[in-house]
């Protein structure tokens, strides 16, 4: 039975539609749409407690995924510098598709959470529409990417000797992207109903399975010669299949997924609602690597060693800021549920709580990375010039990690509040309108330290501005 949901006693109560469009509670016991004890509404209770409970499992899942990616890069590196260069050239293409995954997940999470908070009817149908929309868009991307792989390799500026390997890698990677897209949106739907624990467990389990499969698929073992470069996307696809199956099972168990009575008109309406948030969110994530490419080109003027040190620093940064990324993933459905329920004060309180958390933990990270910068850098390289650049990055940029975390959380809050263009403005301001000009000015005045200080100053200014904007919006 599909009706209207409302938060009652730590679960989602099923309301029965009546004549005239109203909905009342059934006389029998309520049917919980989210029966798991770890899956509770976000519109009541302690704000700080709920954010902490939801964020921790997501953080562990993201850490597991990042750990696998580091191991995968090491395995591909064993094939030689050509293989590592090939996946580096393919990185911008895969980032665009993964940005679409993040965007569609943000759109689905926002719409589903607001529907739950507002007590809308047909949430299971909405979840199904989100998955079908993602499947269709993923299939289009895969077909287009496979057909245009050779052209993409040339567009990326790959040398002639590497272009065939890059094209082959993309042809194998694009079909696996369908699994990544659909599974990511499914996990976002579970998170929208408050089930963050499943996401953390599923991502960790998938990463461990990938770790077991990747060495065999890439390098070979047990008499298997290995697939070389294409072994990486093959092992990922094999690991994402059970993840997708488990996600669909979980959504069905939570009673928020139903493929019954598919209606084309309702699907179009659902798609429009999801894409209204999803496409701007995807654009928000796409502009980040574009800005990074501009900064990389700026640093290239100071030498390849500086670029290598910058890359090393950003790798460390991606691990250091896992808590902020996880918190932003949770903030979207939290803001969505409370916006749908007409409780903006809880969103304001959540922003204040996260600002304190980001500020204090950001200072702790900055201090720790400053003290350990030499030890960390020497784990990756012994080249003196690269070490100097990496140490300089880890000494300066982490000062702004707290405000950078606030930016990520503010963007997620805007998406949850159905204000995706505000998130776009924040992201574009941080990356292109402020970061690039300030970094260029800093580089011109002070060299490499000026570039890093420019990044730091941008995070602080935009972080404060985005926090104030969310508070005023709510």
C-alpha cells in the first residue's frame, strides 16, 4: 500500500488516503516504512546527536573507498609508467561521469527527503523513478562514451602511443559506470530516509571485495595472466554488482521502493524534480576539477616538481577531509526532511553545529599536518624539490580546511533546501571567481607560497560567506 508518510515514534507511519485528498492514520497499527532501528526520521531529537550518528558510518565507507583507490593506483603503477599515465589522462572523463553520479544522488536525496518530511504520497514510486532515470542516463553515457572513446583520447591530448590504451580503458570503464551511477543513487535514497549505516557497510564491503579482485584482474595470479590496465574497471564492475543488488534489497526492505504501476507522466514529473537539483549539483562538482586543472597549469610555470608536490598534498587532503565529505552527504537529506516538514530552525541549528565541528576539527587537522608534514611527504617521495613543495602545501592550505568543510556542508544544505543554484554560486565563487584570480595574484607576488596562500584565503572567505547565506536562507 502506497500512501503518505509521517514521522511517528522513531519511524515512518503509513497514512491512508481518504476521499477529498486528505490522509488519516489507520485504525490498525501503523505500517513503518523504515523498520530498522538505525533508520529514523531527522525532524525530531537532538540535532548534534543525529548528525554524528549519520556521519560516522558514511565516513568509514568513504575512507574504505579512498583506500582502495590508492591501492588500485599502486597496482596499475606496477604495469609501468605508461599504464599510470593512461588512467591519468582518462581521469577528467571519469570525473565528469562521477560528478553526474554525485549530482543525481544529491537530487534524489533532496527530493525524497523533502517528500518524506512533507508527508507526500508515493515515496516508493519516487525512489523507483529516480533509479530508472539514473539507469537511462547511465546507459546513454555508456553508449556515447564507448562509441567516442577514440575521439576522447585525442581530445585529452594523449600522445599517439598512449591513445589506443586510453580508448580501450574507457570502452571497458563506461559500462561499469552504469552500475556506479545506479548504486550511488540507491545509496542516496537509503540515506534520505536516515539509513546511513547501510551505506557505510556497503561501501566498505564493496571496497574490500575490490581489493581482493583487483590484484588478480590487473596483475594476474593463480595461473591467470591478468588483464593489465583494463583489469581495474573489470574488478570494479564485479565489486559493484553485489553492492547494487544489496542496495535494491535494502530499499525494498525499508519499503521505499516499488516498481508497480509505472506511469510515464509521473516518471516525467519525478525526473524533472530530481534533475532540478541533480544537474546543478553535477555542475557544482564538475567545476572543481576544472579549477584544479587551472591551478595545476599555474603551478607548472614553477616546475614539474612543484606540480608533483601539489598532487601529493591534494591526495593527503582527500583523506584528511573525509569527515567533512561525510557530513555534507548527511546534510542534504537532513535539510531536505526538515524543510519538507517546515522546520527550518533545525537546519539553522545543524549549520551552527557543523560550523563548530568543522572549525575545531579543521584546526586540529592543520596542527597535526603541520607537525607531521615532513614524515607524511617522505612516505611518498624522496625527491628534495617535490618534498619542499608538498611540505609547503601541508603547512599552509590545511589552515583553511575548517572553512572548506563548511563550504561542502553549505552546498549540501542548499541542495536539500531545493536551492541548487545557490550551491552552484558558492562552488563557482570558490573555484573560479575567487580562487583562480587570488591564486594567480599570490603566485605573481610571492611565487609558490602565494598560490597556496591564495587557496587558503579563498576557502576562508567563501566558507564564512556560505555559512551566513544558509543561516539567512533558513
